[in-house]
C-alpha cells in the first residue's frame, strides 16, 4: 500500500522527503528529522528554526544562554558546484532568506543565544551563506 501511495504522490507532482547523507547533533535536538525547531538539550530552550526543503547543507555552532555549546550539521547529496557569497541574507517575516530567490532558510532565536556561527547552502541557487553573531 505504501508503494502505491508513493507512486500516486509522485504522479501528483509531490516530492518525497529527502534523507540526509550527514546528520550530526551535539547538545541539540531537532523537532523533526532534518528541520523545524532546534533545541538546546541542556535547558530545552529553542535556539533556531530551520526551514524544511530550501537548503542543501546546514552547519550551526552556538552557545546557548544556559552556557551549553551546541552543534547541528546536516548535508544532503548534490552540493558540488556551490558559489560562496558575502551577501547578507534578507529578512522576510522573521526568516532569513536567500537574497537571490527569496527562499526562507533559517531563523535564530537571538534571545536564547550568546553567540553562533552558521553556514547554509540554498537549494534553489546553490549559494553558500555565512551568518554569525
């Protein structure tokens, strides 16, 4: 039955969920498999929100207000020809978005973070952006 539903969803134009080739977390947990809310496991406070389908790679190291240092690293296949950019991400409705295609990428909960650094590759334009506080 699952195979039939999978086939029907592909016929309707729905894409199947991707499986990360790398998924590492240190003192962190994600609400969902490879996106959604990111929590510090020491104090259970929300530190970021990662959008589901708009990135190919995400690397995030942070210090939570509780003093815990955390890390999240997720990569999918397909980021071979990546352009690095010094351009800042744009903010749209509290989300940091790709300035080229406006894809929402990530939101940081600054009130719960002492500092952080992040690298994210936009799936739509294959551009890597760096963010830090």
